[in-house]
């Protein structure tokens, strides 16, 4: 067997990380208000390729129209949020930089809420989410790039910009129509993957996939991001272009996730942290690992969210409840990590 | 290879220039020490030289070409920069860190291949730090990290190495390791530039020096004639003596600081008189004979006598030259000779009345 190059995942890790999301997705297809056995799930999946197999139409409809789009969305959102979290952490050489802490999530939320208020269609909402997400990153960067630039000032700037956009979201809610728009915005802000069909996926998915593919292609170059300006320049890489591409990808992915399913917190902080503790700081392994674990984590959390209680639990509540203790245990064990 | 600065000025603010009309040039095999007190702008000068900060006037030239017109990829294949170790991110393992230096040789979307990893192994071997393999950068001592950063710089195959205070914050032994590395690289034909606030290091390692004072005044020239007690007083505000320590094999020049001067700008040294001296050279490496001849040729106008003989039994060559010249010129020659590997040299001065 060929020995993996330094910083690359071992063959076993590669295989595990590649199949993990699909295994999670497969079991998630069977779990829910109506339990379907794995054999039936397999049958139903098979039947779309082979017309000889007959399945209960209700099972078929549940899997194809309800669960499958939702699970695909969960996979993509998990992947998108954890990759953008990873990109932001490296971009700002700051372990606390994530879509949430940089205010990107709040900015994108404001854009999306504004889109709903103005009656935009899904594309419009996504563009608005991306635009205000980008504005928020830019403002955070500006507010913390003064003389005493440090880890803390970036996070403080992010909190300020985040609360500014939260206030703007409140303003949007205040002016929204209390019968139709307000509930829609409120539910959506709590984060839910409920209202997904293949139509909304078609618009959001490409943005997340494009962002992920670009970041994957650039994965070795991303190692240069945490270096100081002069070191980065003197490595002969066009650091400005690299930063710009990374920031566009990360913001685009965050914006697309938020436009499709509202604000899902903490995935972007938790998953990259867990991967760094486990695999080190080399993006050759971090990018694929974050993508795989993020997607798997999201599918698991969403499955719990929709099947644990009779009513659906907002997903942000669960990501925090499940993620926080898990993260703390890992951090205490491994002693955290440095950038 | 030739790296130059021509008539360049820089200031962070337009109305307040830190240095004006700077000129310097280095070519193959040169070691240039940029010397100055804390806060004089040594790092700033290096950054301007490499184009990391923009000159307000003038420019830096690589082989006669303005470096602003050279593509980043091309430029950083020829110049390698080793920043101060204290601000460096230590998130990576030693090999990953060294590999980052391959950036200028890889396409935007590619990743390092097996041959890049071989190069990393070679570099670690060349710098005698193979034992650091597999370690994480945050487990390294300051000296080890500095060596890893030098390896990272060399990974680009550049011929010009620029180091920012490579030996500050290091202990005796690690200072020596880093400085020896610089000397060894220069002997292999690389151009090395380093910042330092130790005049002794400049004297012992460099053939050219650039002294920067806090007010922005500077001097550039051969190290030995530039680093004088007077210039140290002016640049550092310190009265110092330049003395020599002799061992059976070699003479070592050292700078010993004596006291802080209250009025450094008006410090004057007694001028050097013309002196008569015999320089004895023992050459242990025949390959250096040509270098010695070239050097002596530059001083032929002062030469009075010359005698050479091989001593085959120990495979050494003994050269004795007598010359009459200003004392600083003699010191300059002795210094230049002492920088050659395996060459032992000493001057004996006559008392002239």
C-alpha cells in the first residue's frame, strides 16, 4: 500500500470519511414518524432504477418526496457550514472566527428576512442573504483591522456587527405583516429543514457545491492563509486572490445555507474544531474531513430534530445541545489546538 | 545574481521619511549585514528591498530589473525571506512548514508531490535538523524554529536569502548554529542578507555592511572599514572597543560595549596613521588560493613584499606579505581573508616612529 504523503489522510480515514455521510443518510431515510426498515428503504431506492420492483406507494412517497430532499439538504448544509467555518478560521488565523462569530450569519439572516419581507422568490432571497453576509464580513474586517489588530478585536467586531444585523432583523420583523410574514420569518430564523422540496434545493445546492469544489481544489493553498501577510506573500502565492476566492466561497456557502434553512448555529465552529483536534491543521486533510463530518453531523441532528418529539424541534437548539458537550469533552481531552 | 537598491526613500507617511536616497548592492557570495539599533527601521528596509512595502522614490533591482515588474512567482523563486520567528504561526508540523516554501513552484490548484517531499528531506539533512522530523512546530525551541524557517525559505531554491534578525532571542549555541548556517550557505554561492543589532556578528560573518542610525542616516561598504568604533558610537550611541581575541589557530574580532554616550554625534576617533604590517596566511585548502590571489591583487598598490611556500607534509600553503597602507585598509584585507574557509590569518604591525 502506498504510504500517504504528509498531511494527507490515511487510506482508512479516507474510506471511512467517504462512506460515513452516506451511511448516516441511509439510516436517516428509514427513521421518522413512519419507520421504514432498511430493507424497504433499499427496495424503494432500487425501484426507481428497476420497474420490476414494487413498493408501497406511501413508503415511496415518504422517501422520495419528504425525506430524501430534506436529507440531501442536511448533507449540503452541514458540509457548507463546516467548510465555511473552516475557511473563516484559517482566513483570519483565528480559532473563534466562524460564520456566527463574524456576523456573517446575522448579515445573511437580515438579507434573507428582508427578502421575505419584500416578497422575493427563493433566488432573490439567496442573493440578498449572500450580499448582506458579504457586507457583514467586510464590516467586521474593517472594524477590527485598525491599529491593535488581534484575535479578540476581530471577535469583538464580529459580535458588534452581528448585533447590528440582529437589530435590523428585528426591525424587519417589526414591520412585517403579523399574519403571514412574521411567522414565516420567525420560524425560518430558528432554523428548520422542513420546507424543502427539490425546487429549493436546485437553487441553493449548486452554490454550496461550487464553493466546496473550489475550496477542495485549493486545499493545499489554504495552508498559507493563517501565515502572516509577509510570510504569505514571500511564499510566492498570490495571497490577495487566494483570500478573495476563499472569502467569496465561504460567504456564498453560508448565504446559501441560511437562505434555504435559516440560521443553524455552531456547526461552523464545532466541526472544524473537532477535525483540527483529530487531524491537525493541514488543509489537505481538514477540507475533506470537515466536509464529511459536517454533512454526517447535520443529517444525524436533523433526524433527531424531526423524530424525537411529536413536534419538530428547531435545529439550532439541537446543534447547540448536542454539539457543546461533545466539543467540551474533546477540548479537555486534547488540550485544544492553535492556529 | 545582483540585488540593488538605487536612490530609494521610504516613510510610512509622505512627509516623514525614515530613510532617504538609499543605495546598496550585493552579488554572488556576498553576506550583507544590516546593522542598527532597535527601532532604526532595519525590518522596514528589508521589506522595502523585497517589495513588501512600496518605496516612495527609487526602486530595488534584481539583475538590473525593477522588482516591481517581476511577477510574484518569479521573484519569490529567486528571493527567499525568513521572517522573525516570534510572530510565526506554529500550527503545522515541521515538514508541512517547510513544504509551504514550495508555494512559488506549484500551480494554484496543485498540491505537493513526492519530489517535493524528497526535497524537504534533503533540506532537513543539509541544515542538520533531520531529528526535528515529525515534530510539531509548537514543540520546537526558538533556535529549532529558526532553522525550520530557514529550511522553508530554502525550499523555494532561491539564490538570495533574506533573514530578519535570525539570531536575536537565541542562546549562544543556537546563535552560532544559525550564523554558521548563513556562512555555509554563502560559501555555496548564495547571497545572504541579515538584520542584526550585534556589531560583532556583522564583523564575524559579513563582508559588506549597512549601518542604519536612528535618524535615518546610513553607511554602506566593506564590513571591516565600516564597523569602526566611531561608527558604532554614531549609530548605537555606545562607546565600544573593537578588539581581537587570538587562539592558536585564528584571530577573532569582537566588539565590546563600554559605556553609553551622551553626545554620540560629536564623537570623534583618533585618525588612523599609515602602518607597516606583515600579514601571515596559512591556507589549508588549495581551492582558496585563487580567492586569496584575487584579494591580494586588490591591494597591490600597497604591497611591498610577498613570499609563498607550500608545506607538503601537512598539506598547507604559507604566504607572507608585507604592506604599507592606512591601518584600516590593512584591517580590511585581514578581515576579508579571515572570512575564507580553512584560511588562518594574522597581521603583525611595526611600530613606526
